């Protein structure tokens, strides 16, 4: 019997994965006048908590051949989030802003778009909504945590833009003292991108004066970083430790604890 189970398990895993993929879909919503925004929806059976993921760089999910294919840490880790029992939504870019910049990420237009996505997620049964951003996605998550916090359960900032040596939209330069939500700041010790150095996360923790729970979690691990240290396949993108990073994040979402 054990031999039979070992033989059939790979087939069963593929069938379960295929069943999950069959539920996945690109959802497109009308937003501001004449515009729309899309997100990729990955439901988990029985889940009530949903993570809305914000990629870095120019944003988006890298949709190709009908599926998200971005190398971004959060986008490539979608299945790991679902394996932790979380619904997953990956935010795409609106029709009138195909490449996001920091000014857009902190704008009222971005907030309006995301507000519509959150409303749609609630209609899908998502009662507990967390925003999770990485790199420049943390600029979005911080701004939205200020603007939309009444609709949210908490925020996760990974590989955060923590430097003061960039425009005034970096996370600690926003009005994050207004955030009254649990916040996890998750960062790789060896992140060598000059605007996302681990030491600068201290400025974020200091700014979160009114967060009821906050934690700075500096991690090590992973393997085989390559390319630009500010890109997704380096320590900045938790390369080689994606599954562990997601387990850490999901565990904290389920039971937020302070430092």
C-alpha cells in the first residue's frame, strides 16, 4: 500500500494542481472613468484570508500565455502563498498606467483602483484582507495602508524602499505614523540594493508609531543570487528561499507577534 501511495502521489499532486489552476482567472474591473484594472485570482479552498500582492519595479504580473510569469519574488511565489491556505490576488496595472512610478503608487488614482479591487475581493468571500508588497511595491502598500486601512487587516513590507536618499515617497518618508494596523517588515540581511539596505528598515519601525503590532524580521538563507542586486533574482528577491519566506510571512499573518 505504501508503495502504491508513493507511486500515485505525483499523479495526485498534478491533478490537484490542475484543479487549482482551473479556478485561477484574470479578473478585470472598471475603475476610474473609461479605465480598468486587472488582477490575477488564485483561490484556496475554504480560505477567508486573502493576500493582495504588489510587485516591484514597474508593477504588473508579467502575464504571458495566459498566466503570470514575472520573476518578481511575490509573483513567482503565488503557489507558495496558496499552499499556506491563503487566497492570492496579484495586482496588475491599470489601462492608463502600464508602468507604475512612485508618484502613481502614492496617488489618489492608485488608491481608487485598489479600493475597487478590495471591494471585488470581498464579494468573493475574502473577509480578511492583507496587502503584501515587495521592493517598490512597498511604496504602494505603505500609501494604501494609510488611505485604506479601515478595509484592511494588516500590511507586509518585504525588501522595503527604506532609504532617505530617494524621493519623498520611500516608506519611512510617508506618513506611516497614521497606520494603525499590524505591520511586518521582512528583509534579507544580504540585500545589497542601495535603496533597500536592511539597516534602513529601522527607519520604518521608528515611523510606525501607532501600529498596534509591528515586527522587523531580518532573515538569511537562499542560494545562487545573480544579476543586479536590486532585481528579483538576487538576495533582494529572496532567491532560493521563496518557500521559507512565504511560510514566515503566512505564519505571521495568521498570528501577528511583535518583536
